[in-house]
């Protein structure tokens, strides 16, 4: 399998870099400041392949905090609110689609 850093990215709109936090599996996003955040609204949004590649490379270098970073599509509404760009990311952002045992 080819590493995401070795693949040529095809960017057709705004994207963010996302991963899962190594300690607890939480969905996290790379911020413009180079940190990780659990808030999609705080993620760095880029629209070019070079910018996405750079953001992804920085994220991949942080092996102690995040696992398997990748580029994910987002949409930015007229009010500049960042929203997940596809079903997978909507599910990851919102949480499980079924009730977890013990949850009420």
C-alpha cells in the first residue's frame, strides 16, 4: 500500500487534515498553528495540493499524538462555517450512528 505522502493529491475544493488521537481514538484535525484540535471549526482549511501535502507531511511527522492522518474534504458555507464534505466525515465528526452499550 502506498503511503499518503507518496500519493499525488487531487484537490478539487477545500480540505483539512484529519486523524485519530493515539491515546483515545478521538477524531482530531490539524490546525493552522500546527497543533491538533478536536474542533473542525479550528482546523486549517486549504485548497491547493501543495498546501495539503505540506499540512499532511507535518501531521504525519507527529507520530506520538495522531495515527493515520489523511486529507478530508470539507465545505465552507457563506458564513465561513466549516462543515464535513462527505458522509464519512459527517459520521466521524458527529460520532457513532448507533447507541453505544451503557449510553442513555
